[in-house]
């Protein structure tokens, strides 16, 4: 499965598959070209999301390949690193 990841500044968004990428890129370019403007960010957000795009705003759109979820082997979803946080937090209870 392929997703489009949008990064504006330090915020990350995943765009729906049906996003018209050409139209969306033109909206970003137009906002930057005119000195700044708000654009709507398509997505499955709980509320409408907009962003102010200026000529200095870093914007990246990246195609992300997702791993096949049908695989039986899911060991890559766990980490071999183990931290003992209990002893660190036990001092707070004193």
C-alpha cells in the first residue's frame, strides 16, 4: 500500500489515496507565490485542518510504501531494547 506523507514545517500529515496531488501541489505553489495563504489539508481528521503556506515554509510530499500487513511474521514490530523504568520512577514515590 502507498501513502502520501505531507510535511509542513515540523507537522506530518497522511493524505488520503484519492487526493488529487497535482491540484494540491498547485494550491501550495500558489500560496507561496502570492506571498502566503491558507490551504486546506485533505484527510480523515476529526476537524478541518488548514496551514499557512509562505515562501519560507518548508513543504515536503513523500510517497511512502507500507509493509504488507498480511504477513504472519510481525517480529519487526517489536523492539529488542528493554528499559527498566520501574527503578527510575520508584524514587519519585519516596
